């Protein structure tokens, strides 16, 4: 198989979908690995490292897309890339379709096989290809929130951990999954007082055993969310419904309850966000203010720390990519139900329920196409 690795072109996205060690493994299996020139530079991997590993450095992005039978990306294809996608081509990347109807329609029209990292799901419910980036984003959410609380960035001028004689900041985390747990750990480690809300009592019981004592756990409902955001200096949105739009748990009028200069970091922005007024931002222009509240909503947060993120991501994605290249997408999905759940759009047909529901599209049973 010819495996293509284009350079990411989303604003300030420096991750790459394949590291030289992965290229070496694919090449040793007899595959052709075509890497766009400079694709790995943002993550610290030079073209020469790929050449030594057995990959070919493509002369242009058009060459990579036109020759590759399978494309490995990190972020969803953006508009300039849509015309390059062709019928039958496998595209293995994050898609987050439910957050973008134009992207969904473009991929349907292309006729490609879209396998989304974020919906590959184990029988335990774990999302193994979303987990590493959720870990990064959860930790970054607190790092970025602490920065934007500084007065120079328009915040209220509060140090997250306080100092002796001065109370620490109040951090509210909505959602106790991987993002929320990592955000709570990071905030608590910096000395903040943290309140984490979730709707699963089993999850709250588990978190009570693993999180430090400066994290309080609270059942998530409308009343409790409103009470907590009144006190919050930093709110982290960390709600995920796999493959579907996130619910809006903080409404526009709720912002008036919050303290001026407080910060919201909505990690769920990839799936539409759990804050009503959220809109995707970039690393170049990461924040905006609504009703005196700073909103941070960078849709590719882990791209800000690409070396760590690329290594963490490819540790998880590469075994699946290797099987797809070796067996082809149909056989690989037959052999692995977790990977089969990654199928979102197959040759013009929507096969993932969350995507069909988001845009009222007909749903096809993936099993009939594999």
C-alpha cells in the first residue's frame, strides 16, 4: 500500500501523523511511505530522518494526496484539502464530523473511507486514540487558564495556587472523563481548590479514590453548575459524547453570574463545545471576551506542544495504521470491532449514528459495507 503523510495546514498545527520509527516499520512491511516535505519539522523530525527510515519525501502536497491509497493526518481535512480527497481513498485522522456540516458533506461527496480516531472504541468504552490527546488537552487547559488569569492577558490577576495567607483560585471542571481528570490533577497539583462535576456516580466514586484532597466531587446538574460557576476563577469544559455534539451546559445568561476577568477553557470545542457562546479559536488568536469573561477555545490545543503530542498520539494510532496498511480497511475492520467503530463515512454513506443524528442524514449499517 502507498501511505501518504501530508503536512498539517491548520493554523499553528505542528503535529505529524507518523514519526520516522513508524515509517521504518511500514517500509519494512513492504509499503511505500510518502511524506510531504517538511511534514515532521514542527514536531522536531527532519526530512532526512524519514529518508533514513525508508520513506520517500514527496515533492509536493498534490503528489502525496494523489498517489496515496491511505492518508494519515492529525486534524480533520480543511477546505483547501477537500478537492484532493478521492473515491475509495482511506483517510485516517481526527474528523469530529458532528461539529462541522460542511466538512461532513465534503467527505460524503468525496467518496473516501473516513476512519475517525475519536470514535475508535474498545469494548470497555475507552477511546484509545482520543485518550492521549485528551490527556494533553486536559493538562494544557489549566496551564492556559492560569496564564489568562494574569492581568496582562486581561484576567482577574489571580495566581492559581495562591500563597500562604491568600486563598488559591477556584477551578471548576465540568466533566470527569480523561480531559476533566487530567485538568483536575493539574489544577490541584498547582495548589488550586478544584470542584469537578460529572453525571456518573460510579465515575465520581472512582475519582474520589484517585484525586487529591483539594478536589471536591459534585454531581452535575443545572443547579450545581450555576452555583459553582458563580465562585469560579477558571472553568474547564470537558464534556464528551463520542461522535456527537456536546451539550451546552453553560448558557449565555449564565456568564453574568461569573466574576469579571474569570476564564473559560472549553476543551469540548472540537465537538461543538459545552459553553453556549464558544467558537473555535487558534493558537495565533486564542481568546475573546463575552460579558467580561475570557473564552479560550483553541480547537487543536495539543498542537501547541507538538513534540509531546505527536509522540503520544502516534504511540496510540500507529498499531491501527499498520493493520490498515497490511490488511486493507475492510479486513482490518472485520478483524477489530474497535477499529470498525472508527468508520464514520464510507464511500458516500454515513455509517456512524452520531454523525447521522447531528445533521439528520440517512444512516447505513457499516456491517453491510465491510
